[in-house]
C-alpha cells in the first residue's frame, strides 16, 4: 500500500491483523500494525483490538 501511495484507514487496521491471524503470520501482522500506528498515526477501534488479540493468541 505504501509503495502505491495508498494511505491505510481504520478498515485496514482491522483487516491486516485478521488476515495475518488466518494465515498464522504473527510477526508480520504485529510489524504491520506497529507501522500503521507509528507512521500513519491510525489507531484501532475496539474490534481492531480484538483482531490483534486473536493474532497474539497464535504466539502462545
């Protein structure tokens, strides 16, 4: 997205952790989440927090 000049929004904050959780890509999901928070200053909704929590459950 960043290479194409597309700025992520609140929907992306839900979609990325959810997609990474389904693909069991825990580290990639967390890195992308951190980048969206620190670079684009987008903060998650309560539903996004649940998706990130679901991603963390795969870590053990």
